[in-house]
C-alpha cells in the first residue's frame, strides 16, 4: 500500500488530499477533500492523470508568425510530449480564426487542437 499527498486544483480552496493506493495502483481511500470534486480529482490524478495542452503553431501570411492553440479537452499526461511533437510539425496559412481545428483527433486521443486567437 502507498500513499500520495496532493493539493486539489478543482476549486480555489486547494484542499490537502491523501490518497491510499493498493499494490495494483487502485484507489483504496481519499481523505482531506471538502467536496465531491476533490474526490474525483484525486482518483483521476492517481490512476489516469490528464492535462490541458497549450502551445503555438506557425502561421504563414499573418501579421504575427504564430497563433496560440490548445487542446479542446484534457489529454493523457503521458502523451503530452508526443502531442507537442505533432503540433510542432504544423504550419498554417492565414487566415486562422478562433476555434478553427488545427489538428483533429491528435494521436488518436479523440481530442482536437484548436486555435485560441485569430491570425489574420
């Protein structure tokens, strides 16, 4: 059995949470959270952590050389560097508009990479 101490980021309170895991990395208990969101966050963080991914993509023919992008939803943490490699391969042509899909279903995750600003 192992214990992991986390600070919950689900709300501004920032509860100190302790998660007990068995030898198969299955959650036995979650303590210290003051709301159900903390329990959900702790379980996911210990068994399948995910993160939003933000970056920039090159743009030809725009006022600025890059446009900011983000994942439309969280991506498995272990895939972040591989996804960044894919993003770095992309070069767009202006105009690019907020919400445009830059990469659809990046690396089979089911998550799109979308523009978060205009590049005109």
